[in-house]
C-alpha cells in the first residue's frame, strides 16, 4: 500500500510547488506593474499616442495596473500581498485557510480601505484614477447619503478592524488581559499620581518661597525707610540745636556791645569780604583798599528786642527762619578760609560802623573749622560764584562700607572680618627638636631640604573688593545672606557665607560657575564648614604660595606623632599644617589626572617616611611600571628588593607580601599578641630581660612594610585578576601585621579602581580630575573636578566622610637626591631575591641545583652549530627521548644560552652560548 501511494504523493507535492512558485511570480509581476504605473500608457480607458507602454511589465502590466487602480485605488497594493501569502503556503504545502475564512477577511479589508481612501476625494495620478477606485467611490458615496463623513469613517473603520480580526486572529480580551498591558496601565497611573504629587509639592514650595521673599523685601524696605527717617530727624534736630546756640551767643554778644558806652577809634586794614557786608549796606565804602570808619557815640541802653537786633544784623530781606540752617560764625569762617594768599597772617578783630552808630565785631578765623552743611540761597550763590566749591571730606579707611554702595550689599558685608593665621605659631614650630639617630643610623638632616620663601600676604583692599563682588553676585541671583569671615590662605581664600533663613544650600552651590565669571577665577569650590552654620566659598588667590616640604617636616604636628609612618601632606586652606599617620589609615589610594601633582605627593610621602624612620623600622617595596618616578630611590637600605619594573614581577611581589602576611599572623598567634606594636613591645621587654649570654634566643622586632605602587593601571592591564586578589587580601588583613599599601593611578576608572579595591581603602587622596564621574569613582562624591591642580588635593581621612582640602607640599628632585645620598652613604641595601621570583623561577632554581645531563655539552655544540634549538633536533641527533631533550633545553634557558619557547618555532640561540662554547674549547685545548 505504501509503495502504491508514494508516486501520487510525490506528484501532488511537485504540483503544489509549481503552483506556489507561479503564484509568487504572479504577485511579484503585479507589484512591479503597480509600482511602474503611468497614466499615459494605453490601457482600458486611456487613449494614448504612445505606441508602446513604459510599464516595467509592458502592455500587460499597463492594462493590469490600470484595471486594479480603477477598481480598488491604492488598496490594489494589498492584492500582491494576498497572492504572495497563497503562493508561499502552496509552495510550503500548507493548508489554504485563506480560501475558507481569511480570503473573506482580505476582501473585506480591500473594500474597507478603498472606502476610507475615497473619503478625502483626492485624485491620484494626474486625476486619471481615484484614490479609492470605483469600488471605494461608490461605497463612500452610498454611506455618506445616510451617515455623512463621520459615520462613514466609523463604519468603515469597524469593517477594517473586523477584517484584521478575521485574518490575524486578533483578540481584544487577550490584549487587555496581557501582562504588558496591565503593567503599562499601572505605570501610567503611577506616573500620573507622581506628577500630580510633585506638582502640588513644587507649587507649595514656590508659593512659600515667594511669600517669604516678599515678606523679607517688605521688611527690608520698611527698615531702610525707618532708618533713613531716623537719621534725617536726628540731623535736623542737631542742626537746629547748633543754630539756636550760636544765635543766642551772637545776640548776647551784640547786645552787650551796644549797652557798653565806648568810642571807636579809626582802624586801617586791607579789606577782606565777609558774609555780613552784603547785609549792612557799606559796599560803597569798601571800594577803597584802606577804608576809614569814623567813630560814633553809642547809648548805654539800646532798648531793642531780639527780633530788632536780628533785623539789624541780617537786614530786612533776610528771614529769621533761615537761622536754623545758617550761622554768622560759619559764614565768617567760610569767607576767611577763602581769603587771598596776599594776607595769610591772622586777622585781628575789626569794627565796622553803620549809620545808626552800631558796632559789630568780627571774630578770629582760627575759632571756626568748617562750613555748615547748607547755606542760605543768597550766600550760597555768592560763595559759588566768587570763592569756588566747598572743601571735601577726607576719605575713610578701607572698610566694607566704603565699597558697598547698595544697602543690601552693605548689610551682607557689615559683619565680615578678615581672620589671618597667627604668625607666632610658625616660629614656635621651627624651634621644636627631634631625634636624629637610631643606634648606628643617622636620620637625614632637614637642612638638605630647601627653605621656604618669604610669604606675601594679600592686601585688605583686594579681599574687600572680592567680598563685594561675591555679595553682588549672590544678590543678583536672590541668594541672600551675610559674609561673616574672610580667611586668606596660601592658595585659596575662604569666604564664610551664612545664608538667610529659607535659602537652601543647593542654591548656594549652584552659583559656582557664575561666581567664577564674576571673580575671574579658574575654579571655585563651595562646601559646608564642619561645626559651623556657614558655607565656605573657596576662591583661588591671584598669587599662589608654594608650600615646601621642609615647613611640614619641621612642624610640631609632624614630630608630635610617634609613628614612623607619619606622612607630611601639606597645608589646609587656612594655612595650618596637615599630617597623617599611615598606620591608622591603614592604606592610602592616590588618584588624579596627569600633571596635577600626584607624583610630587608620592615623593613627599616617601621622603617624609625616610626623614623619620630608620631601615630597621620601615622596609619598602616599590613598584614602578612607568620606570620614571621611583628610580631616584634605587639603592636605599629601606628597600626589600630592587625597584620592580615589570608588571609580572610586581604580581609576584604582591603574592610574596600575601605569604609574608600569613607568616606574620602565625608568628603573632604563636606569641599571643594581636598586632605588630604589641609584638615589638614584647620583643623589647625580652631584650631587657634575657641576659647577653644567650643572644641567639633574643627575637628581633618586625619592621613595617610599605608597598608603594606608582601606576596601578599598568598592573591591572597585564594581570588584573592576580593583582586585584593580592591587593584585596592585603588591604583586608595586613594592617595588624604592619604591611601597608600606597597605590597611585592616573586613570581613575572602575576597571582600575574596582569595587573590592575601593572598599578596602577608606583613606583616599584625589587631585584634579576631568569629570564628576572620576571624582565619584575616587571619593564617592563630587568636588575633585573643581580643584586647581599643582598639588591641590581633597583628602578623605579614615573614619569620616568629610573631605579636607589640602595644598600638597613640594619637594624637588635635587632635594630627593640629597636625602638619598645621605641615606645610601650609611648602609647598603640587603635584597631578598625571592620577592620577585615566580613559582617557575623557584622550581627552575631547585632544578638547577641538580646534576647536569652528561649530554649537555654535546647538545650545546649541536645547538650552536644548527643556530637554533628545538627538542626534535636534539632527539634526532642525540637519539634520546622527548623528556630528556626538553630538560636539556630548559637547563640551557636557565643558563641564559637560549631564549624562551615561541610556539612551534625553534628557540633563539643567544651569544652567551657561543662564548661559553669557546671557553670550553680553550679549556679542552689546555
């Protein structure tokens, strides 16, 4: 039965493939004809002058595309899709469900789309074809008679949706019940609630801020008006009191002169104009240079009231009310101060006589000092035209009120003061004595370091000017407050700014870039001041001070720490010395961009240890993959091994340190102590107790081991896994046994400073970096991107999260050379070769102590003759096995005669092999 059905099945399969292929070709031809349709081609309803159609399928394509477009419009493009679907299913021998159910859905889709395309009533192809074809045009017009356009679009849209559901088995319930839809709905609801809550809170905050701001401005305006009114009232009352006193004195004096009987003698005197001459009508007598005034008898009693005396003195035109703002003494003094230079001598009292025989005495010039604030109008005009402007008041000393022209800025600066660091402290620091020798080792004298230069302090005027600019910029952005203290430092000046109530700290920190523009500064850092309610605005100085290492090493703080691992970092922003103890850190991570002072800081750290610790107290392992920075310290007795230059050797040194840590832990556990300090203290006690007859039983104290890595990125590129594992283990456990790490890198990225490394380095130093991302990588916060460079750093002390800004100490190569030469002249280094050795080197060394193979010399001669070394050559020439030939080649490599293996290539024969073979021949000849 199977054999009979087989030919029929094969025949049906082949027929389906042929039929499917033809349908695919027909759909492709139909699509090409539709795409290349031209309305001018001859077709069903087109009479064209063209002899030949330009359609890609020719005349048949023109007729076919014209008929489809005329019937269905743009919906005709779905017909090739229908033919393609049927052809592909036939070709793949699938069931033709389209003929039963989906074919009806596709027809519905064509009709619905044709109707929708016909609603705009737009022509297609130069008005020869309708957009929806004849079918769409008839269907749309029929539906619009009853439903208008909106109802027609709704009905056609429903039919289009039903056709899609019939063709694709689409279900709205399945869509609504899907997890994606529910998640989308929940997300939209949550977003709406969050936006509404955020809008409410923001609106409330803004309204509160606006009301508080309005209240502050209104209170400030009210206080300003009250203060101005009070000052004006006080000035007015003082002027009235002064004028009244002077008026009473002058009236009393004139009345006394009138009452006394006397005869005036003529007096000759060169005339000097006075303020009174305009009121007593004697201008004609004053035309001569030496006027003579005749005496006249005066009665003993005048019998005149004070008002009549005022009219006699001031004349009929001058009103008595003007006495409140003008006095006779002031006018006389003003005129006499502006007297001509021909008569500089003091003028004696002069008497003038009027027609009514009354005398007025002019007072000396020296009894009056300055003009009144405002003169009467007649006299003011006379003084302005004849005697010039009044004398100006001397300027005040440099205070913030001289610079502030705005009352608000004056209010911000009125409580400011300049606080400079005391100078007496530095003199006491330099007088501190320190220990200089340990048994047979003498510490390097500090005279080998350069002396600091003379300090140049900033002028007060410059500081006040910067404070004024700072206050103006804060006022411009509505950040109100008061500048309480100005602390000039060696590199930056700190302005302590206390914001007013209601001003957020974030608003102050957002002014960094604007303050840089206003103060013309390279960068400005804003941070809270611990223990105070002020914000520190750190502005760089125009002339920066260089901090030398000798200042820090000579300080009392440096020698006040008994630990030999004391690090001299530099000075803080207020000029105070800053040192740290590596034993308490217990490890230090230094990072920063190139050229910001990272290498100088590393040198100052090493030199500070060398200036305080002997080789018996501190040992060092220096890793310098760059081969440039740490070469100055080559040969000092503090080194356990020569400076490591190869990254692979550095990995071996770190593995040795891990092994040394484990051995020290075993030793401490055996003696029942917890850390290296207790162990060394126990050793010193035993050295005193054990008699000198048994010196072999005296244990030796353990030295501190400081591992210094100049560039971590190079090690992580070569052997990242081994290096990270070793550094992590040392950072976690090595503190108790006296092993400490100082790691520096100029590439602070997450692939170099990994999470495990950073988690075990609580103390970090960051110099200037290029971005906030690098700052967060090093310090877990922003701020390092605003530093100034050239030793400006942010130090994260152990046990706290508050950053300390320190200006690093400078030490030059010449100073380092002097220190190193002094140390090297006393002792020579004692290196441990096992530190840099790998496991293979150790195995090779053990194998090298074994007896050489008896065929070694003959194998060496063969290698030198062939010029290449390989196991196959030795096997063939010496007729030995592979293991023996490989052992001979490994021995030659250890001796330095051949190079290392390079895959399948033969090994290189070095010149040492030829030299050694020549010496062997000479020995045999002798």
